[in-house]
C-alpha cells in the first residue's frame, strides 16, 4: 500500500517539532502494513490515528488524519494534541462510525469534503512555491475534537465542507495585516469564529427585542443561527467577511456598513476552486487581481500608494 504525504504537509509537520517528520515516516510504514488501523475521525472520509510523542525525541503527541483508497493512502492533516484533549479524538463526542444515517457520511458529503481539501491543497501548493510568507502564516489543521468542541459551542452542526477545510488549516495569521484570500481577506481562526458568532447572536437578540415593536416590513436581521463566520476582512479585522449558511450550504457576506448581508450564492467548494484557478491562471481573475509584495500574496483591490509601487501583478 502506497502512503502519500504532500511536501506542504511535511514542511508544516516539521514546524511542530524536529522529531515529527521521523514519527510520520514510522507511521507511514505502519499504515502501509495495516491501512485500517485508524478510526473514523468525524470528518468526511477521513480516518484518524494517534501518535504517542513519548516514543520519539522532540515530538509532541499527535493526531494524524488520512484517507484510504483501494491502492493508496494519503495523510491529510497532523495536529498536536492539547493537554486537555484526549489522544484518541473518538473518545469524545458522538460515535461517528461510517453509516448512511450520519449527515457527514452521505456520499455527497464525502465528495464535498474531498473537493474542499483538494482545492485548498492547490492553493497552498501555489503559496508554498510562490508566496512562502503567506504560506507560513497559515495555521495547521484543527483536530476533530477541536472542531467538535466548536460545534458544541455554536450549537449547530458544522457542514462537511467547512469541517474538511478546518481539518487542513484552522486560520490565517496574515502578512502585514493581509490574508491570502481575494480582497486580502483571511480565514478566521476557530477562536475568532466562536467569539464573532457569539457577538453577532447577542446583537440579534437585541434586534429581536426591537423587532417586537417594529412593523413587519421594518424588522431587521443582524445574524441567523445557521450562519457560521469563516472569512474576515483581515486577520484581526471583523468589519466584514463571509459566512457559510449551514442550512443552504451557500456563502453569504456580512458587513457593518450596509443594510444587511448579501448572498454570494457560491458554495465553499466553488469559492476555493475559483481562488485556486485565479492563482494558477491569473487571466481568469476578473474581480480581483493576484500579485506579490516580496514573498507575500497580495490582491490588488486594497492597495495604498506605497504598496502599489511595490506590488507585482502575476503574469497572465
């Protein structure tokens, strides 16, 4: 059985500890002999296995997620086990063994999760080659237990597409206040998601009090319980951004400076695939143009005069 580990993942794993790459090589050998040693992770189509950090020098305890196909395995994420998190993520939360009744195990959910992971891998592969500063600003993937914890805090089921994205990256710390997504927007960390969601739901509760005294046509919606924030104007700027509607599966935009959110009518898969297409073939970029300032990806829609002099658009 062939076990694949992308170069991007290898580089990210090395930042977790000097002994992590060696531990992954040992694990890869074990998986080649026993591809079914993992357990369902709670992420669509992904199995997880734990690595005891005490067995390797300079290696923390790890959770490793992988997908299995008939003739190959691919390791998709490596996360450090926190001191409050069980080594085996299946020991917390609900049992997510594959079965057709679980929403994340339906064939369409499995396909969606794989499409999201593939699109993000195209983006990060480009960043690693062409914008290493932006690549290094991306956070490693979140463990299934962390995503389950966020799901419990929000009180709604996180869609398979968003689970798959957070499994490979849990946020973007940005470069000079800019994220790597069009408009120089940034993927929010899980903590930022929880905090902003809580803030918006509190704002909606206040509006609901006012709406009770308003005529129906004057009632205002700040936020809906099904909206999960995921992208913000910048790594630490929450003036606007995208949410994923957990009920419809479509993205929408919020902003503090307009009358209300506007539907983007895009799925997360389509959005990420469009970003990857624009990086790989800049001629396809119509709404925003990708470019570079040094080793960072910078989109052309939000440049000041000093940045414009340094910005180099990608060749079409």
